């Protein structure tokens, strides 16, 4: 049978690893088993439905109600029978017809509510006039106070007097029983290969072993404090209840749970072995990674040194580029100056060439004039000679 519900701590699951809690829960339903015979039964906060199924074996019909739909789906899948029904309902408003129920079983539900009165009002409305309520709740003193324990799912736990006062406000007859888990051994009269039989009366000597007395001294007469209270309530007369001792005499429940635990432990050990094997592989891989990391770290230091050198070289290169840029700027300015000087020189040369041309023209003119002046000078010389000759002739006369 495949179970899909996961333990969340709020509700009991019979396949959970807590087999001690299993004894407590199953004992309550076994106690209610005889009361359920041929009755119309309501199981409030039925959870995954294991207890509802137990009551259905003797009841005329059983209705299991719970608030959680996932849990109810599981209950319908695994525990539905012709006389068994599961549906969603708030435990304080389950909406059944008045007086339609002969027996209400409500185990470990009351403490989950702040308002106990609403819860009991709904139960009282559903019960027939001679109907019976079997209800359990933790004994706050033993369950919480003395252990300094706080169950996060419990809203309002009760002390014994509070529990009795609450129930007596709704029912004429209330019988209170205590419940506590015990682990030990039984010694009793035996005859004809019979030891302990159902409905046999016993007057046991209760011996409690204290943790400080592990060397087992003489027997110590002791009393056992109830961890839980279970009450049988009705407006009709109730038979005196017998003390109920649930014995797992074949250790069937214990063994089934231990076997499950052993199988679970074996699975865990196998998984642990695989994990350790993987851990060994991982350890080797981690060592390799550590070596690689060391090498990488050393190489990183080398790279950091090289990077620092490159940074220095880059800084020098930047400064050199800046100097080159400055020199380039100066060269550009010098070239601009040269270009301007060249332009000025060209213009001056052009002007000089024009002036030279003018001078050459004037020189040519002067040469031509000089040529004419030469001819005129010659002519004047001739005339001067002629005049000199005439003068000489005149003086002679």
C-alpha cells in the first residue's frame, strides 16, 4: 500500500516512525471499538482514516470528518467501505442532521481549539438523546507543564478539573479515565498455558524504575500519572468502565514498526554508504581541485606581477604618447608657421620678381637711352672738334 501523506507533526500517521505514539492512538480506538457496535458513529478529525476503519468493523455506519482535503483523499482511497464515509468539515461545524449520531469519537482534537464550547455545542446537537461521546485530550500538567513542553499545534490545553467541568456542563454522566504509555514486563498467574485473558480482572503491583536506580533495588510501589485523559460522556446511564490494558503480546505492532524502521535504517545506511563512497570520490576530486587551486593561485600571482609590469609599462607608454602628442602638436604648429612663412615668402618672391621685371625693363630702357646718348655724345664730339678747328682757324686770322 502506497502512502503519500507526509508527517507534519499535527496529525498522527500510523506508518510514522514514532511507534510509541502508535500505541496511544490505537488504544483509544480499541477502547471505543466495543461502544461502536451497531451504532451510527462520527469520528471527528479522523485524519488519514485508520481509526475510522477500525470502528467501521463493528459500527452500523461511520462518518469521518476532517478539514484537510489531501488527508481525506487518502482516507477515501485506503479506508472507504460500504458503511464508511469521509467528507470535509470544520470540527466545530460539521453540519450533520440533529440527533443523527449515536457515538462520537474525538481523540486529541479539543486542545486544537480556543473555543471548546462551540465544539461541544456541535457534538451535542448531532448526538441522539442517549448518544455517547468518547473524548480524549492531553493532561496539561503531565503533558506540558512538568516537561516544560509546548506543542505548537495546541491552542488551549486543560487541567483535569477544567476538562471535567467543561464536560459536566453538557452531559449528565461523565466517566474520566487516564491514559499513559508504559513499557515493561507482566508477571501474572498462569494455568493451562494461559496467561492473561481479555476481560480478566487483575490487581497489579506497579513498579516504577527511576533513572537513578538502574541497578534495580527492591520493588518500589508507585503510581502512574496520566499523560492523557479520556472521558465517556452521555445523558443516559453508563456502565462502570473497566481499566483497559492494551498488550501487544505478539509484539505485532512493535515488530511491524521496528521492521519498517530497520528497513528504513537499512535504506539510510545504503544511502550513507553511497554518500561516503561519493564523498571519497569527492574528497579525491576536492584534493585535485585544491592542488589545481594552489597552482592557479601561484599562476595568478605570476600574472599579477606581469600585470603590474604591464601597468607600469602602460603608464610609461601613456606618458610617452602624451609627450609624442605634445611634440606632434608643436610640429603641427611649426609646420603651420612654416606654411605661413612659405606663403609670405612666396608673396614676397612674387613681388620681387615683379620688381626685378620692372628693373629689367627700366634697365633696357636705360640701355636704349644710353645707346642714344652715346650716339649724341659722338655727334657732340664731332661738333666739338669741328668747333675747335674753327676756333683755331679764327685765332690764326
